[in-house]
C-alpha cells in the first residue's frame, strides 16, 4: 500500500493536532507516588478519552477496572502487534518558569507548547491518526493491532506490570517515546537512595521524581546569605521567601543530566564550601556535583551504547535524617548490580552514608541487522532523505523494556534540542507532521508478515 502524504496530512493532521491539545489540557501527572495508589481522575480522563476515540474508529476496547492501563484492538490476526504509549506526564514543576500555562496548550512560532506535547501525548495521537488513515484506505494488517496505554511511565511502571501479568504479550511492536531513526539499545536504569541518620543544623528539600534534574530546592539554616552569595558568584540564582532560601536550577530529562542545572548539587556544594558539616553534602560536593559519569567511583564504564550517567531528582535533609536519590543510566554490556550498585554501596559506606536500592530496569538490545531495525531505517531514510542516519543507543528508558520484542521508535528528532521533562515543553508542528508520515509508512511495512 502506498501512503499518499498529501491526503494523510491534508485530511488527518488537523484533527490529530486538536485531539493532542485536548489531552494535553488534562494534567495527568501522578499526585500520590505510593505504589498501588488510585489513578488520579485527570489521568483517568485521558485514558477514557483515548480509548473512546479509538472505539469510534471501530476498535475493540478495554480499560482495566483500576485504570492502570487500557488498550484498543483492530483486526483479527493470530499475532499481536503493539504500539505502547503512555498518557501520564511529569509534573509541571515551578509554574513561574513556564511562559504559558503548561496545561493550556497553545501554538506559537510553529510549536505546540504544553506539558506532554512531546512526551508522549503528541506522538501518541500521531500514531493513532496515522493508523486511522491506513484503515480508512483499505489497509489490512496481518497482525492484530493493539494500542496499549499506560498511566505510570514517569513513576513506577506499575501500569505495565499489571498489563504483563494479565494480558497477551506482543509478538512485535514499538514505543513512540524514544528517538529517531530507531533505538536499537536502551541502557539499564537503576534508582538508588543515599539514606541515613545525622543530626543536621540545617534543612533542605526539593524534587518530585527520580528521572528529572532537580531544579528547585529550599534551604533553611545557618549562613543563608553566605550561601546565596557563593551561588551568585557561580552563576546560580536564588531568592529568599518565608525564611527559606530557594535555589533555582534548570530541569532536564534524567538520561540527559548534563543538559540541566541541578539546584540540589549546587546547593550542597555551597553548603560544604561554607563550612557546614554533613556527610551527604561532603559526598555530593566531592563526587557527584557536575560529575555525571562518576568515574572516580566506578572507573570508565563506557561501551558502544555510551557512558554511565547519574541524575539527582529528589533530596530531603531534616534535622535527623536525609535522602538523596540517584537515577543511573548504565551501558548495556555492564552489570548494574555488580558494576554500579555494589561498588557505590561499598564506597558510600566508607563515607558514612547508607544506600537503598529502589529498582533496576532491564536493558533493551536489538542487533542492528535485525529485520525490525532494517525495516524502520528504510522508511525513515525514505521520509527524511537522511541517508546517513544510523540506529542509536540511548540512556532513556521506554516501555520497550516492559516486554520482549518491543523497540523504541521516535519521536525525538534532535537529541540536542530535547524538551522532554523541561519547562516550556514543546514539539514543532512540522515534526508532528513528519512523525505521522513516518509512522503511517512504517506500519505498512512492519505489520505485514513475510
């Protein structure tokens, strides 16, 4: 089947864009991070909306009773082809850093701006309407097609745990939540907490999730003026309010910590530099601040899939105890337990700190010469004209890790211009159109059995 670009974009794109704006307006971030907590009503609304939309297209639909996940099926093939999307988003963070309301999407300067426009609501809708075009024009896939919607990708993935436990696994499929042209490898992800008890003369707190650079931390304690002055000398903004010193950084995706500015590590460095004693501040100042690969601790773990990276998301220091989270992205050929967790645990123990392992997410690895990688690369080069493109490895963790035979395919075109998890998140309108064309043509290739 040939995909007619003019018809695809001329007759389907505007509706896809409007539907994207509708679900971006639903603030589907998780409020209660407790495992098993009820799915928030805003997230339920997004799931209801997407499933009902596909029902009007002729899909058979299902939503789990607890709203952990939902899906929509088309066709009756013996094998199942999955497109796994997530409908939750990271919190907006400091609203003052947004130029527009994060949940009132607008189009400005050729960009759709709002939380979730890129991660992952825009790509989700481009896939839905790409497939709508195909079925409207008589395409009959050899697979049964299943759109799977998760609701906790940005936190603990319990949505996909529930899906895998209760539903049919996919024989093949992709996740539109990575990078173009196609992601042949995703690093291991390990979340750890540095924890312990210590009588502190100060308090500080900030951050909400493991997988985003901490961009706002509040501090209360001695030497607030000296700390603010030290930070200013180093180009870091801060301000006082209600007796607290607030330190401002720049948020970034947990897989790209070097693209952000960590308010937490800058503050802890300032605390240590101004003579305040705390084992966590001392550790961060010496081994974690601006030290994304932490080679002093682990040595060089680089392989063909990249470097190790470390990101702090959450920090809390009270008068009696402390917690500092680290989100590690670990190269695919390394052992996350032996090469990272065990090494770090021994190292911090010698510094008076404790370590608690939160989770280890599996890697993804497809040979570059596998059929799925070759087929996707062929379509990508055809649509973009980029004949030099190569499959890539990433530090980001997508739902491709949730079950076998899944690969991350799009939707980021330029890793260096990523707005995932950032303030003023946006996606270029032209990129959305390009996505729709790539996905429509790829679905034709990928869902026909040889």
